[in-house]
C-alpha cells in the first residue's frame, strides 16, 4: 500500500536532517558558492574544469561523521573521477531548499546533488524546470504524476525516467544493513538485551534501519529484548541533541542493554559515547563510524550504506550521458552490494567464523530475494513502490 499524501508531506517537511560539526569555510545560500575543503580520504574538489558539481545539504552543517559527510565525500570523489570541481551549500533552514538549489543552477553548475529525503520536492521541481542540469537526489525516490510533477501521494502514475530523465534518485534498503547489524548485536550480546536510539520516527530510513536491526537480532536469538527510543519529534533537534541521545542510551544501559545501535546523527554520537563509558558495545550507522569517531573504541561495526560509491557513480553516469533518470534502488543485490556492515576494526576478535557465516548467508539470501529484512516484529518505514 502506498503512503497517503498526508504521510508523505509530513515525512518530507520533517525529514532526514543529518547533524553536524561546524564547517566555517562553506558559505550560506544567500552568498556566492565558495570553496569547500576536501575531506580526508575523499576526492579532490578541484580536479578540473570538465563540469561544475554542486551539493546541497539538509538543515545543519556538513561534517557529521555520517550522512551529509558521506554525501559530500561522494560528490568530491565523483568530481575527481570526471575531472570537475565541486562546491557545497549547507542549508540552515528548511525554507532555503529551493534557494540553495537555484543558487547552484544560476551559477551554471551542470550537476547538482541534494542530500536527504526532505529535499525531494524541490529537487524534482528544479529538475523539471532546468532540463539542461543533471540532478542527483540522495535518499530520494523519484515519483511523478502524468505531467512530470512531484507526486506526494506516491501514486507514481508518470514515467519518471521519461518525464524527468535528468533526475536520478538514489535510495537504499536500510533494513538490510540494519538486519546485518542486528545479527552482530545478538551474537555479541551477553545479557540478551540490546538497544537502538533513533533520531525521529517519521523518517522512513531511520525506522527501516531499526526495524531491520530488530529482525536480524531475533533471527539469531528469538528471545532477545530490543529496546528502542527516539530522540525527538522535532526535526531541528532530533539529529542534533547528543545530550538526549546519551540520556536515552543510559536508560537502556541501566536496563542491562550491552549493545547500542544509533541512527540519530550527532544525537546518536551521544548514545555511542554512553555505550563506551559503560563498557558496552556500539554500532554506528551510514558510514564506517569506527574510522570517523576513532576516540570511541567500543564501536564494533556500522550498518553501512555505500554513500560515497553511490554518489560518485551517479555523477559519472550524469557526466558520460548514461544516467537513465528515475529511482535507483541500492541494496544487497547491487554489484557490488551497496549495503552491509563495516569492518570490525577494534574488535576483530568478535568476528568469529560463525558470525561471518551468518552475515554471509543473510547477505546472499537478501541479494537473492529469499530473505525480507522487514519480515518480523521489527517495523520498517513505508517502502517506496514503483510499478
């Protein structure tokens, strides 16, 4: 069943806001797009003049050690691959989405990448208006009506690839990554109680990560108890409140949870810090957070979607003319897989042969369509369906 128009509108207006540490060299939307530094391990944003590639974040700042940072890293990696230059605008208010996108379009950026589900409406509208610009939407299913307008009812009566061929929406099966993280959590837990802290429960990706996590854990131990809390119903604070994230995690740890999964941006960093302080295990999200947060040595692994690779590949398709438009689903069946768990950097001893076998078997089954990560008591976010 498709989500209602009211549900989609609510999700988009309150949607995924990654949370962040300040980046003073990135200018606001009302100013000229300025030079942004390269992030370590990513591409050179000044790799040539073949094309100008712009990024637009959701509300907040850039370096969140997670979603936005992964999107920007993919943008610079893609820029290096095609010999282009990349710039980024950090959104401060949700009302700025359109202005930020238009700032890039008006300055002749040939490829515009927008980070987050909440920017889907404005990205689709801009793609329809500016057919000579290639748009890439991260965590954005492309759904249009028969006239090519963004369809908040998700009836999707229009052929998105034909009507908006200059707009590719990249979506991930977060439930699959969460399922694998749940297998890890249940395997390493000694108390039979594990926790998860989410940012907000109106974001499909957040709910899907946690729903998959619960189902994966119960595939290993049907009796395991999975404690779940969300930081806020306010998008402005849900992913930007490490104090509340810590507090929620501490409550679960006080109930004997010994593994903590976070899907809450900077709020989730507070949850991971609480886990480390309590000598419990932590599991990160979106990117390899053991590398991003090296001071938190209790992080065992992360439920990861390959943001950098996905964005870079989309930029290359846009530049070489092979982009088809429409929604691109990235999951365990992608070649190579675009979801998984990160390496066990600090806890290699926990990755036993038996655990590796469980992870391999589940990944193969999901890739073959034989395992639904959303099947079980764990609730996933409303799926995007496209006929």
